[in-house]
C-alpha cells in the first residue's frame, strides 16, 4: 500500500501539476479512440502497451479476456460494450489476449476450481475454446505450444461472442466499428494481430493498412 500512496503523491506533485490543463480538459467528457478488452492480469498495461494517454482508451478487463455471449450474463461486460459503442461511438474494438495466461492454462489443465465457483462459472464461457483446441489439434502435445494456440483461439472465440451483442452487430453492419484480435507476448513485447486474409496471427508491424473485411467470421485486424 505504501508504494501506491507514494505513487499518488508523485503523480499529484509532478505529473498532474505539469499537465494540469490537459487533465482539466478530461473533466469535460471522454472521446476514446477504441474499446480495449483484455485480461485482468496485472502484467498488462493497455496504455503503456499502446502508448496512449488518459481518455484515449475505454478499457474492459476480465479474466481471460472472456466476453460472454449477449444474454448469457447481464453484467458489467455487456454494459461496458454497449456504452462504448452506442454512447461513446468508438471506432474500433480490440480483444487482446496475452502469453502465459493463467485462465487459459486452467481451461487446458482442467484445474480443480470447486473452491473458486465464480471463476469456474466464468471460464465456462471459454468452453468453445477448449473444445476447438482439444478436438481440432490433438497432434499438438507440447504444453507451451498448446497454451499459445489456446490463447489465440480464445481471442477468436471471444470476438465471435462479441458479435452477438446487438450494439456491436448493428455498428459493424453499418461499417462504423471494426473488430481486432491481438495477442501480446509478455516476454518479447511483441503484439500479434489476427489477419483475416491469412487466417493467422501475424506480427502487427507486418500487416498493412487498411485491412480487408472478412465477411465469413467478421474478424478484422489492423
């Protein structure tokens, strides 16, 4: 706690004081560029990763960057998505998974989560991810390779779940919102984005602009 308190004092004395006019403008309202959905993992900092300032990202963090299909859970996830699309008018939605994801590891390992009933229930929204990996890729036996594959497949599954949300379906249908699937590697700092053209995750810097629209899966990548 002391580290947090010290950080607040440093922010107030040095950061806020030197950029007071910027922070005062933030009080007038927000106009974020994108909705950034990622895992709750403490090792991920969306603003640090994307080098964005306060007010530029609308951030939703949940275990395993899992987005339940619309209607499955009437909770904060659906409300956040709806608000970002319908009120804030974000132009892009990014679902960003990450390497060494504990939630995906628990899904693969069949971890005993009876003492964590809320976690166990929430991870059921990634059951499709588990089935895809175990049934379609039985030849992949290396644990690290299987975890990486699971992380990527989960991003795609959650993008499809995202499409079930009415606000997202309507906005993408009008061409007002684009969906992106990313995976961030903790140990290298690299970001891989799903390419609809190749059907694979590719280094973000290797992808060109703009991207082609994939009408089959509605998955877009920068």
